[in-house]
C-alpha cells in the first residue's frame, strides 16, 4: 500500500515562504490503484488512533475550513485547508478507509508561523 506525500513530512508556512496568515494550503495525498474507490479522509492529532476526522471524501462538504477532492485519474486526493492560523499547527493524517482491516494513513507535521522563521 502506497499512501504518501511528496518528499516532505513537515510543512512550514511562514511569511518568508510567501505565505500569509489567513491563507490556504492544498496538500496532495497519493494512494494505490486498489484504493481508488475507497473513502479517503483527513485527520488531526498526534496519535493515529485518537485523531479527529476533519473531512471525508464521501460526505458533502461546504466551502468551510477543510475540504477533500479525490482525483481518481491521478490517484491522489487533495486536502485544502483555508484561513490558516498559528493554532492550526499540529500533526495531520492523510488516510484511506480499508474494509475488513485497519485503515492506513501517513502523517504530516504542519507548522503555521505568523512571524519570520528564526534560524
């Protein structure tokens, strides 16, 4: 099973990277062909088994804080988070619902910074 992000596991959004508070980000989550028609979801929380589901691909989503769009052609679901604030900094999970087995997911650490990055 190949659920993955691009080549990063930490995403830092800061003014020095051209990002502004209140902005948005779209995160691609890639999956295998065999999970093309499975439900995908976006979850927040450090621990996989206790994270809170913020959006699912099988539910109607208003244009709110988080939305998911599943691109079956390219085997990727895109998660868009809007109006980001520093309080949105946390661990997030791209996940696929697996029938008859444990769901699978991969995590990303999202860091939202209001000020400049300090080195």
